[in-house]
């Protein structure tokens, strides 16, 4: 009798990767991903921030136009006073907060969609050092406005709200509302222009880029010059 296990119909082994080859491949993929992911994330963030800046600038300009129908030309708008100091000559954030909040509520609040307002106030840290917080407006899209009562009214727009890094030039961009002809001409480039990006009087890109590198307040002007896009030479990491 012939064995049932005999015959010439044996099946050839199928080709396959060894465990070592699979691990090496996964390692290469991991290295490539580690090298490319930061660039992909940065590009995505640039696109997102650019869109939010364009939206904010459009909403702000529209709010100003609508408010002017009710409150007259923006160049005639007033605030309760310049930077307020306490008896020791330190910035009084309580007093400045009242002024900036009153300005926002009078001229702009009816034309913005916001969830809440945090009043400006004086603070003292654990070491006893005096400091303070500016009036902050929380918008419905997750962004925020922080108002500083300086020579002009600084409108600090944070494209990602409370999320870090909360740093000018990276996620905070400064705009201005100026109340006198000299400040408007110096900062906005025209005595009849009351709202502008920081330092709009400069129209030379190389000069604006250099200012942005040395003072992040000027980066809003650079971005506006570049149509709110973050070009390759933008000096801050997002």
C-alpha cells in the first residue's frame, strides 16, 4: 500500500517579511514622521492663524463702520482718559480697566459676538509684586481681545484665546485705536485714520520686517502688508 502522505503536490512556502525587516521599516517611517510632522503642524497653524486674522480684521472694520452710523466718525470717539497711575506712580489696572471696558461697551460691543468680559484689575503675586490684568473680551469663536490703555488703545488679538503661548508675535497680534491727530499720523500713517495695525505709517517691507524682529508689536503691520499670510521669513515660530 502507498502512504497517503506521499506524492509530489507539496505547497511552496509564501514569501514574507521577517520581524527584523518589519521593525526596521517601522523605524524608518517613525524617523520620517518625526522630521516632517513639525513642518506640517506649523503650516496648518499658519493657515489657521491667517484665516483668523483676516476674519478679525474684517469684523473689526465692519463694527467700526456700523458704529459710526450711531456714534459719528471714529476720529471723534473719546475715552475716559490716558494711562491711569496710582498714588505711587504705578499703572492702575483697575482704573484703566474701567476706561477700556467703557470704550468697548460704548462703541464696539453691539457689533461683536462675545461670550463674556473680564474686567481689568490690579493684582499682587505670591512675592508681593504688584501687577495687573487688562480688560479681556472672550469672542464666540474662541479668540480673545485684551485692551491696554496706552497713548493709543492697544487691541491685543489672541488667535487661540487662553491657549499658550500667549506671546506677542506668535499668537497675539496688536492693533491700535488712536485718539489724537499726532498719534494717528505717527502710528496709522494718516491723521484721519483712527484704527490700524501697529505702525502702519511704515510702508517699506524690509523696514517693517526688521521692526517685527525687534518688537513683536509691529508684526501685525508685517502680516497686513503680506495680506495676513505668514511668509517664510516671518521671524517668530508659531
